[in-house]
C-alpha cells in the first residue's frame, strides 16, 4: 500500500487541508454508522490543528475522541495529552464531543492497563481517523525504540488494546495504543513539521530494523492507508 506524502509551503495551509480531510472522514462515519471516532497524539505540533478542528461544523456530539498515548500524569499536568486536547480541541463546536481518556487513578500505568482497556472498549473501531506524530528517535505513539515492552506492544496477535511502556530516554511512564489497534483505523495521518522531522521520516523510509525506528511499523505495513502531512 503506497504512502501518500503531502508537502505544504506553510503550517497554516497544512492545518487547513488536514482539518478539512479529518472533518470529511468524521462526517462520513457519522452518516454511515451514526457515530465516528478519532484518536489523537500530543506534543506541540498538533495544537493549531486541534484549534482548527474545534471550529468545524460537524455533529460533534456524535464523535468519540480518544488518545493514541498518554503520559501517566494528572490531567492537570502540563505534560498531559488529555490536558492538551481539552484545552485546544474540546472547545467551541467540538466541546460537544465525547472524550474518553487513558489516565485513571491507578498509581502506575502498569496498574492502570486493565482499566484503560475496559474504558477504550467504549469506542467503536475501526477508528475513522487516527493522527500520529514522530519523535526525534523515530518513535510514534509511545512506541519508543528503547522501551522494554516494545515487542509486546507491536505484536499483531496480542489481543491487547493498550499497554504501559516506560521509555528510557523520556520522562514519565506511558500508556499507548498497541500497534494492532493503531492500524485498526480507516485512515492514518502522520502530521510532522520542520526539516528535522522530514529527515527522520526519510531515514525511517529507508532500510533497517523496524524496532530501531518504531514509526517503521506504521510506514511499512500494508493494512491501513497512511497519508503524511509535512510543512517546514
């Protein structure tokens, strides 16, 4: 399955088109099934996208929003992806959306796995849309090359929805959707900006072990359509 790579001259143009595509897919999902679902990644890159999505004129009350991964911190913490989504997406028209987070009162992400799995069962799959980011080490979601449980989290027959991972090179224990659940989407988007991320993408598209740059598990799969959106 060929990867589509779309390049834009500026981030505003990228956000406008990507938000439009996401809105179209969510509308189609609502029209077909009565509800639609979207899973989102954190970081600074998607903030403008979230804010643009929040203004889209779609039936947000029929949209389930969840996360691709989450740092095991309180939802009020600056590092929380839930906080990012609540502050920048679940506003304006999108305030009506149904948000299902990953973080619970469990002390550790490992202790919270079963509860998170149960929580995520409330979202119908396949996801209509899933948006990924890309880290400097080639990780995506919380599938870090240094994570001890990377092999388990990328096992396609695991039957697991989410898994706790503890990267050696980044703070906080994490909860992440597993690879089979990430790929259980009608459409994947990889949203990246800047020359550095473009260089990392090009390296990942080259030869090498999948686990060395876990984004390769997504780039080199044949199950789910993937479109890359990039701007300087």
